């Protein structure tokens, strides 16, 4: 008897979603984490999304504007190329461009409903007229959304781009303060919590240790040796997904699609 032909990865995942939805009691969801590198490889990011077929995506380093710049893609333009219905953008700064402005920050895009959106700054505050020569580029925030699927299952998602120490990924007093702020905030939330982002920190840093006890660090637990790729000379692990015990991890891995100078991280999970 001939064997059953294997399906491409994205088709297999979509097939699994259909089986889960209509024939099973569980509901596996998929999160994609990616530092978007200002969407400069937007076609590759679309390819990554097509292959991985996430329900929700946490992005860092995202530009947005109400005009088409002609120089780079904005979040609004990118949303026209993908199948997501919801978005939440949290800029850290903006600057004037021609007759309008461009903003830069974090974004969550999703086919799951986004509720109770919040933006919390961990360093400095939003600056609408940012100057690279005069201002500190390390304005940082995190996004918090309550996400709900079609069956009413809810979880909290926190999306963050960490403070950048130019010389190393060991962290400093600013990264420690930010991680404590995020961890303390996340511990007050009731129910399943996922924390995602490019933290600009190596796994053994004192700053990341503040998540221990309450949150599993999946990047270290699953043995990732790098979250970078051949588009950069850097080789460290600096991108992470953390979960509390309300999240049942079904799978976790780094995507093979190159869409940034960071690898995309994929989490398959259920709500406990």
C-alpha cells in the first residue's frame, strides 16, 4: 500500500488547526516572535508568515506612517500583504518626514481578537520629534494585550524590545530595571501569560534572572545556541519567549526562514 505523502509544513499546520477546531477539545495556537529589522526584508517576512502560519505575531523595530515614504515599508503597507485582521502599534519615538511623520516601535498583529491594549514605558517616554543627534535612542516600552480566540480562551501577551547596551549583551542597571518592571507587571496578571521580544540580553544575564521562578525561558529550555543568522556577525541568543504555568507548550523552535538579522521564534501552545 502506498504511503501517505508528506505535506508542506504550513499546510500541515493549517490541517492540524482544522482538526483541532472541529474534532478535538483542545485548541492549539501559534505565536511568532520576530525583530522585524524595520521591515527591510518584508517579502521574506511574508514568506515566514506563510510558512509558519501563526495566529499572532509579536514584532519589534517596526516603522509606521500615514504616508507612503517610497523609502521603506510601513506597518500599514505590510498589513496589506498579510492575512491578519487586528493590529496594535506602540511607538517609542517619531520624527518629521516631508509633510507628515514616521514612528518607530513595537507591534502585535493577529487573527485573534485583541482586548485591553496597553503601552508601558520602561525607559524615557514617547518623543514625537526625535533627533538622532540630540536624543537618546533607548526609549523603550512594552505592549500588553489580552488575546481571545474564537472559543473565548484568553491569554495575556507582553511584547518588548529591550534596552540596548552597545558593548555587550550582559545588561546593566537599565536592563535590570526594565526586566524587573516587566516581571512585576506580568506577575499581577491573572491567567496565562506569554512574554515575547528581543531583549538584547544573553541567557545568563542578571537581568533575565528576574523572570525565574514564575516564567519558563523557552529559548534556554529548548537549547537554542543563537537567535541570529548569517545576515550579521553576531551569534548570541537575545530573543526570548517566556511563559507562566497557565500556558501549555506544545512545541517551540527557531524558524528556518531568514527574514531579519534575528531568527523568528515559533511557539505552539494551549491554554491550561
